[in-house]
């Protein structure tokens, strides 16, 4: 994980609300505000900043989610569009 030029090595976690969505739907998710993060009970990984918006995409191999890609903005809500 890279945030503001600093590499973080968080311990492995069980999927949270966003990860569960990616696994269940195998489709991307965009969150555009802090209130949207709060509505799904998202959490902040220890030692990192809370995101104000983000795009999350599953990495799928042979119909199985094996990871995810996340692009987040800790400074601006509505930083991304479709």
C-alpha cells in the first residue's frame, strides 16, 4: 500500500464492506463521499488516512476474486467520475 509516497505494510485483513462487495458482485465500486463510507461501515487501516472518495476494482482469475485495486483520494470528495 502506498500513501502520499510512504509505503505501508498492513497485516492481512478479512474482507471489509468494500471487499465483500467486490467478491460478491465481481464488479467495481465507486464511493464519492465520507458519508458513503460511513453508510457502509467502512474502516480505516491503522496508520493511514481516511479516504474521502475511492474507486475499487476486483482482480478476477477464472471467475474467482484474487485481489483488488484501489485508488483513493484522502483530500477531496467526488474526486472521481465514471
